[in-house]
């Protein structure tokens, strides 16, 4: 197995073939969703253990876990919505192909031809 020689002080080597970085708004939404989902899972675990032990905190913890589930679900949907909005605004570059340009020129000439013949 070959190991790449890296200069002293460099922590990692960038992978040239790696995936492209997510756009900033999408990445922010994804981090938010990850944090909210993690907190919700911890709340659910606390609610479960409080229920098992018969603690008085079982009911408030369960209510908090249910509310957290609703918020975490919305945050995951927010990632999807933010991604779609970003793609619509920035993702697609609309350029006609070179073949289309030729057919447009021909159509334009055909449309102008009757005007020049009539004059």
C-alpha cells in the first residue's frame, strides 16, 4: 500500500475527485437539522428512561420529545426545501445549444422574409 508523502504541518490532502461542497444555505439547514435531530433523540431517550424508572419527569419529558420530533421533522423538510430553492435560483444555467441557435436563425429569417418581400 502506497502512502502519499505530505509536508510537515499539513493535516490532510485534498481529494481532487471528491464531491462538490454543498451551498452555504443548504449546509446551514443541514447542520441545524442534525443538531435538532440529535437533541430530539436524546429527549426521547430521557423520556424512555424516566418512564421505565417511574419518575415524575416522564410526562414532561415525553411531551418535550413529541414537540422535538415535530421540530426535527420540520428541520429535515427545511433542508429539502432549501436545496430545491437554491437549485431553482442558482443551479441551472440555461444556454441554448449551438444546434438550437442555427434553427433559431432559420426561423428568424423565415419570419423576416415575408416582410422584406412585401416591401
